[in-house]
C-alpha cells in the first residue's frame, strides 16, 4: 500500500513538473520580458495593434526586436520623447531600425563573423554596485557613431555593441542584438544582471511602453476588422443601411406628421368603431370573473346591512349568521345563489347575465333595497 502511494505521488509530481515546463516553453519573448519588468515593480504598458503607443504617458520606451521600420513621423516623435526627458532602450540589429539609429547619429554595420560575447569597454564601471564584465549578445552587427560622440558600454576591441548617449534632457541606449533579452538568453547571469542594471537607471515604478516585434502608433495602427468589414465593403454598407432603416421605422411607427386635420365629419371615427374597439378589449381582457366578484361583494354588503352581519366573513359563516338572524331560505335559493357567485373556472356572458338577474330578483323578494335606505337614514 505504501509503495502504491509513493508511486501515485511521484506520478503527480512528474505531471506537475512537465506542465510547468510546457507552460514556460510556450511563453513568448514578449510575455517573458513583460513579466520580468513587472517583477521589477515597473508599470508596463504593452504596445500592440489594439493599444498603440502613447509617448506622453511613458517615462521610458522599450523597443525589442522590431522587424518593421518606423515611419518618419514615428521616428521624429521618439526623438522628441527623448529630447524632453524620456528614456529610450532599443535592442535590435534589424535593418528596419536603421532610420531610428540614424536619427540619433548612429549607424548599424554588419560583421563578417558573429560576435557571441561582448566585454565591458570603459574602465570606469557604469554600474558600480552590480558590475557585469561580459554579456552574451550573439550579434551580426555593430554600432558606429557617425555624427556624435557616444559612450560605448560593451563590445569587442573597436566593435561597439551596446552604446548610450544623451539627447536633450533624456538618454538613449542602443543594443545591436535582438537576442540579448530573449527568454533563453536571459538565463545567462550576465544578461540578466545587465537588464537589472539597465532598468535601475529608471525611477521607482516608472511607466514603460514595451513594444516587441512591432511598434504601433495611431498612424500605423491597423484598422479594426469589424469596422473595415462594415464601412469598407458593399455588403457591410448594405447591412448598416438596412439596420438604420429598420430602426427609423420602429422608432417612428404609429406617429403622425404634418398639420392637424380639420374636425370634419369625414375625418371623425364612427361611434360603432369605438363600441367595437371596447368590446374587443373587454373580450381580450376577460373581465367577467372580476364583474362576478363585484356583484357578489355588493350583494353580501347589502345582505349584511339588511340583517346586520359582517360581510367580510367567508360564505359559509356568513350564511350561518344570516340563518341565526332569522333569514328563511327553505328552497335553498340563497345558498345556491351564493355558490354561483363564487368565481370558479370559465364563465360565459349568458351565465353572468343570468346570475345578475337572479341577484336582482332576490333583492326584490327580500326587499333589500328598502332596508338599505332605512338603515342609511337611521345612521344619518
């Protein structure tokens, strides 16, 4: 029994470990970088097609492995963002970024052989608390300053891979490697520590705009598929027109427009039309049980006034009280009448009319009307 429990526990542990490994394997570079920055207590906003960049809301802009060239307007906006105090981090060696590099006076140059490791260049450490002497870059390109002096942080001999520069009130970091911050390359201690040091340049809980693969703005944001289908296709326009027409029809149905008609005889409805309409409403509402209940309550009230019995008693008790007051009902006419006055099931108009006639006949026999008048006069 013990061996079976151990085997089951081991099987569950293996399944759990395998599921965790599989989940990590399917995590994209975007997700890994986003989670790492969130773990460092930064407020990260992912830049993608449905949520374009908003530079006025960021303290730093992080562009990683961009494979589509930003437009001239986007490049100028990024440069203005840095010039007014923002921090720019660009990690990528794709030629699509050449225009962005050029805007800051830099140039991407291809290497003949891949540069796997890059060493720290300056003797004075930029990050004295957690120095990193070597990072794992695996790049095919280097950075060459063409118009301005820059601080080279990592490279090999005269080949610069990571540089930084001041531009106005802000600072920019350029990294000629699209692998440095990938999910597997961040397992290297040098790369992980370099990312930590790099982000330590930002204030606590800084707002970061993160773009991985593509950089979207309102200018380059792809159109909404539903809106494009609705407004840019003949079928979509036809469907929208039909829906709009149907809405107007439902909203305005039954309304009369224009000047009011003169009160002439030809414009008036006949009296028979109103009678027919009221009859139809009466039949539709099926109010016969309510009329029967009204006749019964009125009849019991008159009987109670005549013989001084509480009309709110139930029918059987009410009849017993009447018998004690001397009401004679030899043929059982009153009992039958009160029984028929109880609304139960369907009642036709002819049945309702017959019961009303019987009630009136009993009133005359019992002289209920006269007694009621006498009682009212005594009270007055």
